[in-house]
C-alpha cells in the first residue's frame, strides 16, 4: 500500500491547479523592480537587489539615497519631498541593472536605445532627451557613469546639473 497519496485535479480543477501553480512560480521568481518614478520605498528593493549598503544625505529640496554594491558600482536615487524618485545617477566599474533602476521607464529607454543603435558610433555616449525622460550614459570597461531623470518631476529650484 502506498503511504503517499497525490491528489489529482480533475476537470475544471485541473485548469485551476495549473493556473495556481504557474502564478505561484511567477510570484516567487519575480524580482522586485523599482526605481525611477517610484515611491521612496523602492529604494529598499533596489538595495536588496544590488546587495549593497545604503547611505542617506538630506538636501533642502530632496534626499539622496546612495547604494553601493559589492562590485563597487554606486547608484544614487534622488527622492523629492513628496517621496518620489525623480532621478537616478550611477558610476562604477559595472553598469547597474538598468531595468531595476529605470523601473517603468525602462521600456521607453530601451526603445530609444534601439532607435539610436544604427545611427550612433559604438563608443559615443548615449543621450536620450524625450519630454518625459532624459538619460545620459557613457564610459568604458571598468568606468561607467550616467544619470536619468524625469524633467517634470524635478523639485522647484533643482537643476538637472545637480544630478550626478
């Protein structure tokens, strides 16, 4: 006699069991994407994703949340008084996970990069200027730097040059 009994799903239950299994697998495997344009709580998700250390610096108009990864890459997330990440900047030997730090802005970024792909020289800095997103990125192996910001979300009196 078999001690272990496996419950089988029948009919509509089979579909429900399959759906529940797939949904569970996706939820367990899904990374926590957060970053540009997101709530300040996204900084902790980014820190966990990068496995980095966090340092906070307060400014009159915004807060800078600086995350340093074990690989030496530094990501700074600029948070407005309303608690939204309005800009990110990075520097270090490796590019950060752009999908992670750009969050919902990753897709427009990716499309702009692809559109520039054929027209830009391989070693030129990347410059994307759209009404809702600005991204500047450049560097070479072991030395990358860049920034991304949402022009409409810049706090009053804050200039883009402050994002570095």
